[in-house]
DNA sequence: GTCTATATTATGATAGAC
DNA sequence: GTCTATCATAATATAGAC
């Protein structure tokens, strides 16, 4: 039966095509995440992204229509990874002592910023325009509820003199990401990379000592 | 005496020309500071800068040869202003009680980041390359000694459990600048501008409560 | 689906009139 | 010194061969 055989072949072929499409899209997203996270949207060219992904420049508009859409796909990926990982940690630690839980949440957040500095760059690259508006509504606003569960533990011990809850979010994010946002400077001044495991641990400890009052 | 008259006329003319040159250069630096501070180096076009300054695009390469040099001039201006202002505050407060002094230094730093968000953008816009290298060696490294006088007061009360001194610099800068670095998001989420005087005061108070241990 | 080649636009820097 | 006009280049997106 020719039609059945053709249909089967087409199915097999479609699967393979879809797999290849998926792989190429993923390579482009990974490369875009790297470039956008390092240089921001405007300073990243589709050529450099395609080159990093190992495909032709025209593969980018083919798979994502515009540079803008690739940027959105990269944002989805990095914010999705963060929410997934943090959701897991939040669940796993739900029965821990408040202090120990806060410490491990802070440590996890610092490690994520160190391993994925792109996350913070996406949050701060542009100051206005359609991309920021989309990002805030789609991905950053939800972060606040995630951090609220962290913040509940952070300011409880302060009683009257706790830092402003609204501002804790910004201070925490800014402080956690700062060494990685200024990595070149950190390296030049301190003679070591802020991404080294030892430096990350020290940063997590410093964050705990700064944002959790002494026990 | 024709030559004397001509000389005098030329001198007067030179002064006027130099004054006009200076004004144009200053307008370009101010416009460049604004654009670079808002969008970063690559995303700022010489056309938009010139347009903001109210001069022709070609006035930029005429007065500064390259976009790069204008950027450096803008960096000189904003870092110079910061050092001048902070130097004054440091002197004026040298006889204050340590706690009160630390509080006023923190408040001053927060106000400066709020009034000049360009400063932090210059520190974080690019992650590598000749401009960052120049900026770190010329302007950011000196900031560390300024902050050291602040930090000496910050971590003294902690005794054993003080945050890492190296990391305090980054945490402090990151936390102080965060609301202004994420101003669009702050506005969308909190329904008010982080640049409002009331929000700046609250941020300064939150910074004090976070980075100075309860008295 | 991926490539090479190209159309189109925007950028930074230069030339020349005034 | 400032302007208009232009060059040269690099960017994104499209067309067409395979």
C-alpha cells in the first residue's frame, strides 16, 4: 500500500524534521541567552548569535521571525528555569526551621545568579519599551510572590525596625547579582573570579549575614 | 595699529569661540550621559545624542573624534561629580559619631544613585573590552577606597559575623542602585516611582537597616 | 531546513559649503 | 564651528538554490 507506506515514511520524516527543528531552535535559544545575557539586546547581533549556535544568520529569522522573538524565547527559558528550581526548593524546605530555610533559600538564589548571570541582565538591560513591559508583566511580577515567601522569613526577626518590604526585593536582587554583574571589576580588584565556587560561597555567607539578623 | 586691533579682535573672538566650543561640548556630554546612562553604549546612537543636545550629528565626531571619546568624557563627568560630592561629605562628617556618620554616608550614596542612575549603568553596562578596562582602572578602582571609609563603620559592630569586606562593596552598590536600575518594574509593581523623594527616603532607611546592625 | 546571496535600513565618520 | 550631504560599513530580514 503506497499511501500507507508514504504516510509512515512521512511520519518518520516529520518526527526527524521536528527533532532537528527543535535542536536548532534550542541551539539558537542557548546562544541568544548567552549573547543577550552578556551584552544586552541591542549590542547582540543576530550574526554573533547564529555564529555561536553554529548555524547561518538567516536561520534566526527563519525559526523566530525576528530577533525580538528569539529574545522572548530566551527570556522564557531563563525565567522558567529559575521558577522551576526555586519552586522545588521552596517545597522541599517547607518543613525546615525558618532560619535554616531562609539560609538555604538565600544560598540557592545566590548560586542561581552566579550560574546564570543572564537572569539579572534580562531584568536590567533595558529601561523602557515593549520588551521591558512584556518582561515585567510576564516574568518579573511573578518573581515577587516567590520572593515574598523568602522575605517573610527575612524581616520577621527585625520587628519594628525591619527594612521596607517592597525595597527588600530590590536590595536583595541587586546585592545578590552585583558581583556577577561587575565580574570584570571584581576580578581586576580582587584578583579572583566571583564565579569561583569559593567566592560564591563567601557571597552567599555575606548575603546571609547582611539580610538575616544575627541569630 | 592694525595688528594690535586685529590681535585684540582675534583674542576676543577666540574667547567667544572657546566659550561656544565649551558650551557645545558640555551639551554633548550631558546628552551623552543621559543616553548612555539610559541605554548603554551600543544602544545609544550618535544621532539620538546629537538630537538631544540640539546639534548636528556631525558635531559629535568634530568635538570628540569618536563616540568612544564622548563616552569617556561622560564617564569623567559622572564619576568626577560623585567623588567630589562624596569627598566633601566625608570631610564634613569626619567628627561625627560613627553610627550617625555611617547613616548619613549611606543616605548620601542612595540619594546620588537616585539622582544619577547613570553612574551605576556605567559600572555595569559592558562586561569586557577596552572601555570597561579603562573605566575600572581609571574610575571604579578609586571608588573602593572611598567606600572603605564607609565600610569600616559598616562592619565594625558585627564583630565575628561580619559580611565579607570585599563583598560588602558589591552588595552595597547593587542594593543601593537596584530600585533605579529596575525603575520601570518598580513603578509597575508598586504604583509609584522609585525616584520620588518619599521612595528615596524609604530606600535610604531600608539600606541603613539592612547594612547597619540594630543599634 | 539550511545555506548563499542580497535588499534595506541605520549607524559612525568624513567632506565641503557657509 | 556648525550645518547638509554623503560615504562606508554593519545590521536585520528576505529570496532563491539545494
